[in-house]
C-alpha cells in the first residue's frame, strides 16, 4: 500500500497522509458501536501476532497499549481476561476474534482528519523485529 501511494504521489502529485491498520480497525469498531477495551490482532507470521490496545468510549477511541509482538499464549490470556480481540483473520476457537477488515471509507475519513501531509519518502512500514532474509547469490557468468 505504501509503494502504491508513493507511486500516486510521484505520478499524479497526490498528497499523502499515513493511516495505520490497527487504528483503522479500532475506528471501525467504534463506528459500529463497540465500547470498552479492545485489542487489534494481526498475524505477523512466524507464530507471532501484532497486538495493539484501544479504549473505545462515547467520545471516541484512543490507543491504550502500544503496538507489540505477542505469541498465541498472550492472545489466549487476553481473551480469557475478557478483552475483545478484533482483527482481519480468524484464529483457532480457543481465541475468538471478531473479524474486521480495513474499510476504504474509514481510511479516507481518518486521512481527512489526520495530522499534516508527509513527503512520499517519509512513509515507511513499521517493523517490530529485525527483517530476516537471505540475499540471492549473484548471477552466474558463463
């Protein structure tokens, strides 16, 4: 999504403002009448999940716990403690997740009221762990 937005900015002169997925899902939950403490859960692969807490009340929503990596056991504990988990994927039945996927209209609403515009190069993904990859070997010459 970031690369596509940067392409639009370069090719069409679009102005950019970042909107994060957990915030978008919290805003959607609030708009649908959810109240109280929720945590957004997104699969981070490698047996981990991105987890971010939000408080939803009549006045709006705000972040209550920072974005972090968590294992399945933490999700089980949070669910067992009565915290509503929402996210774009379902998990095994022991950890019920109310499924929400980002809605383009909500992204647009959040962008419309967000802080100032940013330069295209300033938009970057959020990394919570060091990227691990194996670089391809150089091409063979014959």
